[in-house]
């Protein structure tokens, strides 16, 4: 059970595939337009319940509660040795790290 005020993540289908504009590329047009949003729960809810949240910028959204403790899973990928070497060279030339 997620409590009011907790930071959560919701999901909602904004437009079904057949409701989307015909101007989209075919592969895009075949897919639903979906939204995943994080924010603060406005009322207690359980995973799978429809819930309303307030985002950090104050926008109110609703959708199915899918996570009651969302985390950040993005990364910038693996380090690239050549980029690190270029970074070090530029920093030295610009008077940064010795």
C-alpha cells in the first residue's frame, strides 16, 4: 500500500493506436501512445489501482499505479577509453587538471 504523499510512478495509455493521427509513420501508428509519470500520490493506493499524482512541477495526472518506490535506471553507457583520453588532453590544454 502506497500512502498519500509518497513518490510513485503511474502508467496510462493516452491514445489507442486507432485514435492516433494518420500522419505518423506506419510502425509508430500501430502503437498506443503511452505515458509513464512520477509524482506524489494524492490518496492512498495499491499497485494496480488507478491513482492521481501531482508531479514535481505541480501538474496533476492519473493512471495505474505501477511502482511505489521508483528509481532512476538510466546510464550513459560504458566508458570509452578514447573519449576519456581526449577529455584529459583538453583539460590539460585548457589549464584544468594536471
